[in-house]
C-alpha cells in the first residue's frame, strides 16, 4: 500500500515536471477583471498555476496562496471545493502586485472571504520540508516559479512607497540590542536572505541591508505611540508614516522580527 502511494506521488510529480515550460501568456484587455480578496485566479503559464488572492497588505500589493489540483503532493490539510474542482494550498504564501494579477491571470471564481483565515492557518501550520521526497521536490518547483514574481512585487512596492512618502523617523539600534537579537536568534555567521517583507501586529516592514523600515497604519498617524523592540522601548513620540531602525544585525531569516516588535497607541 505504501509503495503504491509512493508510485502514485512519483507519477503526479513526473507529469507536472514534463508539463513545465517557459510560456507565459498575458490576458487581453477586455478579459481583465479587477482583483478582490477571495478570488481564485489562473496564471496562464505552462502548466497553469492557481492562486487564491488573500489580504491586500497595502496599496497595490496582495498576499496570495498558490494552489494545486495535485492534492497529494502538498502538505496542507485544508481543501477548497469550487465548482467541479478541489484545490489545496501549497505550504507558503507569496506577494503579487495588483496589476500583475490583472494582466497575467484570469478569474476562475471566488470563495467567501471568511474562509481565508482558515487557509492562512493551514498554510502556516504545514511543513515546507516534508519527509517524502516527491512532495518536497514538488513544493520546491512551485516555489521556484513564484519566488521572482513575489520578490519583484515587494521591491517595486517598496521603491514606489519610498518615492511618495516623507523621510519619517530614523532610530539607530544600540549595540546592546543588536547583540541581544543575535544571541536570541543564534545568527552569528550566517548570511541574510536580502530584502525581506514583514508583517507584524499593527505594522508592515521591509528589511534592506542593516535597516528595517516600519510602515504604520493610518489610524496611528499623529497619535502618541510607543514602539518596543524585544520588550525595550526604542521610540516614544508622535506616530509617523514610517520609522526606520538602523544598525540591524545580519540574520539568516528576518521573519522572527514580526513577533519581536510591538507598536502601542498610548492613552
């Protein structure tokens, strides 16, 4: 039974690999549909790739969940039934610009937006590195197809925002805090992954080299706020559109910062 299942996974993986090609079609102007949360969209690649449109994380940029019809090759537990198809999300999310979604993907359908939280949780809990090598290879192949698209979407959004927004507040992290962060994450000699897009509680951020630019929501602008970094106060004052933390140490992965930075509105 186990051998039969393994052979089935190998069959589906080989089928997917044989269908891989460089073809990527654009959608004609008259067939383009405005992007909304909860949409299932199809990128007209070879083979087609499906995404579920999640939250609009900021102007022009959406968090998206790649989907597959090859249900047994992913590691998520949730299944999305729409019309006559059943989809399963891959165990990762990507960021895609609104204009790319409109220009390069067609609308397949839409699910209730209240389902998105369940999909997000399933993706977060699923493993990216399964024991089964066929699943592992499939996940990596799909990620490779989306990674440049995701990174370019994030970088474009960051550059666009930098051109439109004022300088904001610049704070240099103390050597003490930088060292404390290194010790906490065990990152003494590892290279960073480059630009990283982060989403914390009440803020969004982009890491570049040795600085983290934190973008604050409109409802905190002009209010008295306090920003804590690893429970230490690094800024206390009027809320700005962005706050830049400099002297950030090199880390293997910046995602843990999402849980180490708190933005509080003071009474």
